């Protein structure tokens, strides 16, 4: 719509927003308007061509119409809960797909580790591209929780902040001494 009339975008914005509110979301299967008000909006085209929904509502008495609206509002909580369940299920699927690629590193107290150098793209002028990416050696002084560790330097000084296990690599002396 805007490509055809680029200078009239401010007049077309309300129509675009109306269309956005009244189009079904694939993630939840219903419109945002339905979630907010409990029933789908009657579109101008439905009023013009007298859709079945509009014709049915026009034949209702005021009492029957009010009763129908109350029934829809009572069902609204169920619709919202179904939408929430649908979103939760999708988030779990995304989480499972993401966690397939995550390799959890666990360390125990007393492990000797290296810590990634921050920021890794900064290179030492003396070594250039051969600048090491890891600082070391550190001793895992305490395991704080899920992949969080308190580190102690070889000289006995402690890190100021806990370190995430993602930024640690275990030191294997047998590999590096040869």
C-alpha cells in the first residue's frame, strides 16, 4: 500500500494497523483483537455484503444478543489459556532445538582451567594473529550453581566476579607438556 503512495503513509497507517490486529497469528491461531475483546471484529466488507455472521446477529433480540456476547466473554479465558499453552509449547520446541547444540561444561572444585580472554578480537602487537585466546591457569575454588564458578588464580588471588562455564576450558597437562 505504501509503495504505491509513499507520501500518503500517514493516512494508510491506521488501515495497516487495523489489518495487523485482525489477521490471525500463526503462533497462536487467533487474532490479537479476539484476545483483547473476546470476539472477532466485524469488517466493513461483512457489513456491505451481509455475511452469515452479521445476518445472524441482526436477527437476534437485544436479550439474546447480550446473552451471546456474555457466552463469548466466558469462553475468552479458555481461548487465552489455549493461546498461552500454544506459545509455551512453541517456546519449549525452540529451547529443545537450541539446547541440542549446547555442550555443557561442568567443572568440580580443584579443576585447573583456562579462561577466555575478553575481548577475544583484541590482538597483542608483539604476537599478532598468534595472540593466545585464553588466560590461565585458574583453579576452580567453588561451584556456585548452574555453570557458575568462583575462580582462584595460581598466585592465590580471587576473581572479582563469578565466571560462566561457557568461558572456561579445562587444562590437561598431558596434552600440553608434550
